C-alpha cells in the first residue's frame, strides 16, 4: 500500500506529479485554507504533510496524526509549527531554505526603492490624470545611493540584501544574535552594532530575523522613536516583529519617513489605517513569489517528503535529531 500524504494547497510546477507516483496524495485545492478541524480530520491516516505557513501545526494537530513521519513546510520560516512537539513525537520537520533567498532579497529592495522613490504614489498620480509635465518639486523622494542601511538579522536573506547594497555604495550596519566572523564582515562590508545604534544611525532598516519569542515586537514605540524622521523601515520577514499599531501611528504622525511591508502582524488582516497612508508601500506576503522560486520550493518540499517516505534523510531538516532515533 502506498503511503498517504496531505498537501494543504496546490503547488506550482510538476513536483506533485512526482509525489503522486510514490504516494496516495490528497491535495486541498480550495482557495480557502483548511480550518484546524479539517486539517485534523484529513491528517488522521496520513504519513506525511506538506504544509503552508498559514497551517498552524500544534500539539493537538500532531496528536491526531499518529502515523505522521514528516511535515514539509512550504516556506523557510517555520513559526507555524511547534517544533518541540513534533520532535517529541518523532516527526521530522523540513523547510525550504536557500531557494528563496534571492527572490526575497529582491523584494526587500523593491520595497525599499519603491517607498524611497514613491513609485506607488507616482503610478497613482499618472492613473488619476494628474501629470501636467515636469516640475522641480514633483513627487520628491529620498536618495538611496551612499546612505546607511541597517540590517536586523544577518542570515542568508540579510546577507543577500547586503550584497545588493554594494551597488548602491551603502554603509551597512547590522544587528544579529551573533556577530559574524571578521572575514564574513569584511566580505559583506558590514559593521556589527547594537540595536539602538542601528536604529539611530540608519537611513533604511530592513528586517530579516525569524519570528521567535525574542523577536516578537522587536520594533515597538521605543525603537521607532529612536529612528530618524527621515528614515524608512522595510519588513519582508514576519509581521509580528513589528508592533503594527505603533508603526501605523509613527507613519501617520511622520515620526519616520516611510515603510515597505510585505508581512503583517495578523495576516491577512492589516491595521486599517495602513491602507490610507501614502508613506507606506504594501505587498501581500510575496517575498518568494517568483515562478522560478516557488517551483524550486515545491521541488525541495516534495523531495524532502519522498526521501523520508523512502527511509532516507531529508535534504533540509529543521529537527535532524529525529533522523537519528
Ligand atoms: C517563507 O518562506 O517563510 C516566506 O514567508 C514565504 O515564502
């Protein structure tokens, strides 16, 4: 009998066809996400799960799936999964690192340039038929070239954003749980500082830290107050890193110059006021959303599932200790 797999969404590319050759696959094709109750029901007899970041996998879900061997999360972040509970139940968890690094770094830069140069406002201005010709003061933004970029969380994506800053001749500061080795700092041309110095000195701040108990609301009123009124904040990591209500207040009162957001504290809901502000560019969590990247993410997630179903080590385990058991 073939192993049984639940995939909580359709995936781009042909990875699912590959999986269907070796497993009995149930794909949730409805665009409305599975409720927790539905997820529990569908998982009862499954050996593997391919989940999205919107699927919360906690102890209750895990307890309802006694045959589960692997959860392949279709994302690099895995804050939607209780890793400790999965490990305790001998369930491997995998994610999709590396393949989405460059696409996400590109989006951080798209938001940075978009807000600095007021691209959405300019687009709307033209569509509204307001363009009457070149004017010295028309839609002035702020320069990026030669400015200071502050990176919070210097992991793979933080590094890729920093590499791109070389083309803009930027001075790069970074704050991370650990300081990087000197050779790495030299290669990136980035200087390690504490969070306060980064907030006070940067013209552009980009967040690339995972969501953990420590990073929840890392940026709140105190931190926003430390930022310069001419500076911008970009978030392509996880919404709850920023206190969204406080950010909205800071933007509304022009305490900071602007923000570029791809992620939100209570997705898919936004602070209602955000959509009325001009000094913020908003994207609907599309950091990794290129065709090439999403296909690679699907391939990696499915390869992880197939490896585990065949008794092999997955490519990108989060809790590899389970493998040794
Ligand atoms: C991730 O991978 O964690 C993103 O948020 C979705 O690509």
